[in-house]
């Protein structure tokens, strides 16, 4: 739904997946080369080629399970299913499985049977099942699912470009060239050299600002909520099908056609097609404290006593941690980002090195209340009076 607010944001997950494949190739090669140069960890040529091919396939397929309009319609997934579950089903149950097996056959013929690539292997590594207790697979996963992964690296720059904003930009080349490998308990861990500390800080800040300025933009969030509401009424049984073949029949165009057909019958569908926006009449701070949440609940209760609740839309789901990097400085923590100091060879963590990382330790948590345009003028002064009274009581 972002394109309804940022009008260049009509880019696709196909382009994103190609971008991630490109970046994960560069990232893996950079980390391997830097580790080889320092002598910290060395892969033989066969294993290096195998791992790189596995990563490229994970990057290319990692988002196959996303529904039409991506995260905006996850509220109508079948019970207990997420887009990662659909990704695994698509990789294993469609022609994608044949393509992966064909690539694996080529690797077996060239390097030996131990270098096979299968759909199960691709899914197990990405999901962290760690087949065969090969801890090098955990290292591979970190390129695609960590606080230093190529998925984030691509979507931040891509979304920044197509949305026409500067928030998501950071020094990608510097970050990639500073990737390396730290050997811990005989296993490799993705790390960065001390020359990449500022680039990593910039990367984390870019994600933080994209969330508060773009992904959690009040009008963008409104359209997400309207889409979920509309889909619950236009989809058969109010949910996407759990069958892979039936699920794959749903795409953005099919959803838009349905919304257009129902625009005069279902209000939420009409609001999207006609771009009818509920104004946001109250929004908490970016990092909502306990008192802010209490005031919001009191405001909502008071407003709903005076007006019809059907005239309003409540959003309490704009929540996200700026990062999941542990603030405590423990090298053994699997989520810690290790910094390798080039002059001494000593290691620390980004939490030890960066006040910025330490300061971004509280959750983004925004509560909002929207009202129908027809009621806006009537409701706004009531909201202002209620919140003024709350402020005086505090």
C-alpha cells in the first residue's frame, strides 16, 4: 500500500530478490576474502563455491511466500501460518524444487555427492534447522537473517530510492568491504572489522528512520489496515487458502480487481480504490511509555462513549525494535555483532563500541486513532480537550 502515499513505491519483490542475490554474493566473497587474508578462517574452493550457490538460491527464493501486497495482508493468513511457511511450501512443492535439484545435480557431478543442493537443504538452512549439525550453515544463515543481513541491506536502499526519501541510505560499499569471519569454538561467525563501525551504525539508523518515517507513516498504516479489513470480507472464508496451488492464484492484480468490484458495497474496499483517507486525530510518541498507553486507552474509551465506534479506526500494531543486537557485551551471544580490530586482532562487540546502538534499545511503539472524514471536525476538539485534561492531571 506504500505507493498510495509515496507515489514511486511501485517496485516489486522480484527486483528485491534479485538485489539480495547480488548483495549476498558480494557480501560472502568479501567476508571470505578478508578472513583468508587475515588467516582467521579459510574455506577450500569447492566448499566456497557450494556455499555461495546455496546463498544465491536462498536469496532468490526467500520471499516467494509473501501474499499480495506483502505484510499488509498477513492478517488474513490461514490460522497458524506465516509467509515463511508459504515460502517453504512453494520451494518444495512447485517447479522451483526441480530447478534447485537440477543445480544440485550439477554440483554433485562436479564436486562429489556431499555437495548436493536440495529444496530441503535450502529451506533448512534459511529456517535455521541446521541439518547435520553443520555450524557453517548457521554462518550462512546470518547473511540472510541477522542484524547484518543482505535482505535488510537491499530493501532499505531500494525502498529509499523508490519512495523518494533519504532516510534509508547508508554506505553499502564500506559495509560490505568490512565484512569478515571470526572463528569461535572452531566455527565461523559473520563479523566486521573496526573500519566498518560507522557504516554499521549508519545501517541501523537507516532502518530506524525508515520505520518511523515510511513503514509506520500514519497514512500508509491506514491503508494497510483498510486492506486487511477489506480482504477479510472479499476472500473466500475471509482467509487466503492454505493450499499452495490455490494460494499462488492470488496476486496484487486479482486483489485490486476484487476491491474495485466491491468498492460500492464494502466500505474498506471503496476507501482504498477511491483513496478515501480517515484523518489521524491522535498519535502517541514514537516510543510509547506506560503513561502514554494509559492515556490512549482512556481517550479511546471516552471517545467511544460519545461517538459510534464504527466511525473510528484504531492502530496499536505499529511496533518494532530498532534492532535486536544485545546491549550487553557478550561475544558468545549468537545475536551479538562481533568487531575484529585489525591492528591487534582483538575482538569486541558493536554494543561495546557504539553509543548509538546502546541508545536505540527501546521499541518503536506508536498508537493511533483515526476517524471518518465526516466526523473529523466534530471529534477533533473533543480529543484536544480530553488530552489537555490528561496533561493537566499529569
